[in-house]
C-alpha cells in the first residue's frame, strides 16, 4: 500500500470519530464525517456502516491527491 492510501486510511478513521450534530439527538449519537460511520443508540447498540467508511476513505484519498497535485503545481511555479 503506498503512502497516499495509508494517509487516506488514517484520515478516514480519524474522521470516523467526528460527531455528526445534524443527525444526533438526545437518545442516539452518530459519528462520521462526511459520511456516517458509527451510531450509538439509546438501547446500548452500536451500528457500523461499512459504506460510510469506504466513502470517507475515497473522499480522503481524492482530496489528498488533489492537494498533492496543487502543491506540486505551486512549487513548480515558484521555482520558475
């Protein structure tokens, strides 16, 4: 696994623990940004959404690729 995929995977797991205030109420708590990954319910149940984690991974990966390309472009223009 290359470094971009590792960074995106770590970022996806970090973003998985950001609370989602628009979906949470006093009985249920949802976590995950931009997609919901975990849910803690009043009855003590834990829900896990695999698709949310995969979506977060791909979003983080694409943002990372975009940032790296922009940084290279800016660095090349600064050198010239």
